[in-house]
DNA sequence: CTGAAAGCGCTAACAT
DNA sequence: ATGTTAGCGCTTTCAG
């Protein structure tokens, strides 16, 4: 017992036995067994993180923000990837909960009711991230995707673009951006000239293919809005390969503001999403709730993407 | 006890009590506690996977190969990201082991001795992946990076290229490819005209910047070998931005054969690494070792990357 | 400040 | 086929 105490709370143990235990532990190469600790405490130091994908660079960056924030707290992140499959998401969350994590960070607000119930009944802090347009189970950190789309559309309209096309791999948050974008267009009496969507996973290859198609069908477009930067880059490549001038003939607009956008040989506009900050904040919320016995009130943090028009010039 | 039995091994329990238990479990929404099970069994259903990075698309693909293979086995992958930091790698492995995983998949063969000792003493199957050039602790699945570099150099030499430059974010496996490449050059009495390396993390942005530098310093290069596809794409972008013709003026050569290479508006050569297959095989090795009480003999699986010259034409 | 007792939820081994 | 006992390694509680 004295040993157990020495190894975590130096107070309550005489300096003598404390040092004795430390020395012995080191000599024996003692490593605590978190299974036993968690079983006894009915809680672990795990913090579960559920994201839909790893191939979209946004999520690794969120994870990295989380890792950064919990550094030194003794908490340990555990990742789950749903591949945008609600069924799989349910299973992953269910079994993460069975390890009694200290908290859960889940991507998005649009879980099916069964999953929401699971989260609600778990007696640990839950933080939903990346989205604000919906009804959080507990805490929430993200941006309004609707507003992001709307704001970007307004900025482009203000620059004089008029003939918009949309190219997207439509996940639920991209759809909200699309809705916002469409809303802003409607306010100006406009609508998309053409839309090309699929529910396949977003990628540069997909972006390129769909862009080739849409350009063929609608040669009058002056601005293409994409579901994210990967799709947009693919679209840019399609234009470059066909000798279509960017942004003079067609402007390319993505979402996320990933680093690689800076490397591209063509200009494109994007909204820089605060994904690292989202990770930081989500982790901070859980850390703040660590000691509390009563579950503190839910908190929602609204962050705002920064629009980067990437030197797209005003249309005449 | 009958309940416990009913929930995992239907045999050894009367049909009657079995169904009774199942019904009750369902009614109560019973979920087993893996903490207790693992504590009792001194082993969990976790399978730890340690990769250096998530921002390089190769690793998500390896993970996906692992996930694919363990689907339905009841095993559950747990990921750790080292950020290429041996210190962090040690900590992560150490604490993964404390959860008594069924096996560990670790990237690379070049762990420091302290880490190797940790792995050796863990009484579970260990699979080191992605590399073959070195001394595995237990099982090993990967490619020879040295050979990959050497083979690519030979293919390029055969095509008539003579003035090579190297641009790399040098991690340990990229360095082995570089060594192999250099070895092949030497066999032809050649060496790199110019090399540009850094230990920063690879990215398109970095590839672009370093390429701009090397082109300025060595305008006579006819072929640029990069540490991977991201760097190579950045290099391609640098050339395109400067109006340097690819592959006529300079050929671009990457490594990995990631999907996005197909989307690029310029041709580039690459070695297609079998990363999904590596994930599959690594997981299969651990699954095969699940029941065994004696640790079966170590197995090494050699896979081979496929060279894709990307329609780089023969130089005159 | 230290230790003895009991229990976290489960399972292997041994009765019955 | 089922139940009993003991123990996985740790912590909380309560006595000393």
C-alpha cells in the first residue's frame, strides 16, 4: 500500500519509504498495470478520438492538435477511423466506451439516434468537433460549415464571379457548406450553373476527373467551388492539363487551407479551417472536466475559418 | 460462471441456460468489461500499431490494410504516431505494452537498442514493417529500400539519364533508398551532380522549395530523384511554375506510387510500394500467432515495389 | 504515516 | 452442465 501511494502521490508517505520505494521500483524496472488501475478506478486515462478518415489531411492535423494539448497530462489518445460509415462509427464508439475512457472526441454532430444515446448515457465528457450546425450531445468545438460556404460565396460574388459550378465528394459537412454557398447565391438571384457530386471519398484524382467532366458540359463557368482542397487541387490539375488559365478563365476554390495549397503551381482560393485549434480546444475541454464529479455544463466553442482568396483578382 | 461461459463459448452450456443468459444480457444491455477480461487473462485483444507519421499518405494506407485483415477477428487496432522521434517511439511502445496487446506492429528496423530490448522482452508477436535492410527483432514484412533505390536508378540510367540530383527529407528509409541509388550510379561511374537534403518532415511545400534551390544551383540536371512522392510533386510544381518542361528538360522521380500521382498535370516516375499488402501481411502474421503458446519462429516476408516510369521517354 | 481488508469484473481450475 | 474458489494488480476505506 505504501508502495502504491509512493508511486503517485508523494504526500502521505514518509520521505524515507518514498525514496526506498522509488529506488526499488527503478531497480526492478517496475511498470504499473493500467488495466488493474482502470478496473479499480472504473476509469482510464484514455481519451478516445473518432474521425471519419485519415486520408484527408485535416484529421491528422486535428489529432496532432489533440496530442499537443494533452502532452504531459498523462492522458493517452486512442484513435478510431469510421471511413464515414455510421455503422462502424457506432461499433467503434461502443467499444471505446467499454475501455472507460476519460472522455470522447467525436467528429460531427450528425450521428444517428442510437449512437447519440450511447454518447449521452456514457457518464464522461463528450466533445463533438468540426461542426456547429446541429444539436450537440454535450460539448462542441467547431465552425459553422453553412456559414463557411456562405461567406466564401459572398467573397467570390463581391469579386465579380457569376457563373459557378460545384464539384464535390459530398460528406455531411461539405453538404452544409454547399447549402450555405447556394443560399448566398440565391440572395443574389443566382444558382449553380452546374453541379457534379458523388459520395465517393474525396481525392485529387476524383477532383480531376469530375472537373474534366463539368468543364466539358459547362464551358461557360468562371468559378468552380469544391468540397475541399484535395478535390480543388485535382480540379486545378485538370485545368492545367487542358491549358485552361487559372484564375483568369476559371477560378478554383477549395476548403480547409491545407499546407500543400501553397505549393501548387496555380492560384486557388480556400477557407483556412482552424483544425489544429479545434483539436487543442476539444482536448482542453476534456482536461478541464477531469477532476469534476458532477458533469459540468456543456460548452460550445465557435471558431471561424479565415478566407484566403489566394490572389484571385477581381473580375471585370 | 454459466453466464460468463454462455457469452463466449456456447459449447459447455446447456441450450436452455445459454438462451436464458443471452436474453437477459440483451434485456439488460450488458456489455462486457474488457479491462477485467484482460486483467484476468493477462492479455487483451488490442493490436498496437506504431507509425512515424499520418501526414504521409503511406501510413494511413498501411493502417487500412491492417484494419482490413483483422476485420471480424475481434482484434482491435490501436495506433500510435511517433513523429519520427525515437524518444517518443520508446514511450509509446512502452505504454502500449502495458495494455498487454496481442501483438505489436512497428514501423522500421532501426530502433535504438533500448527500444529493441523492450520489444524482445515482450512476450508477444512483434512485426516490423516497411523495411528489410536490417536485423528484425521478430517478424518482418517489407521491401528492401536499398534495392528500391538501386533498381530505380538502373531503370533511369537505362533510359539515358546522366545528370542526377537528389532532393530529400531524409528519414532512415529514404536514406537507404538514396544509398541504393548512389550505389547504382557508382557502378556506372557516376555520382549525384547535386544533393539537397534536410531532416524536416517531407511535404509538397518543402519539395517545391528545395527544388527551386537545386535548379538554381545546378541548371544542368536532367533527372531529380526525391525521397518520396510528396517531395517529388512539390518538385514538379516548382518546374511547372518556372516553365521548365517535364520530363524533357528535367525528369521527376518519386517513391511510393500514391494515388495522387495519377492526378498530377505532369508526368513523373515512381516506385509503387505495396503498403496495403504490407499491412495485410503484418496483421496476418499476428493473427496466425494468436492461439500459440510457444512463440512460433520469426518470419520475414519480402515484398517488391513495382517501378512505374510514368511514360518518361528515353533520352537521346 | 502505514497496513489490512475488500472489491473493481472477469476467468481458469477445480469441484460437484 | 454448473457452481465454487481464488486471483489478475491496483485502489479506496478504515484501523492501527
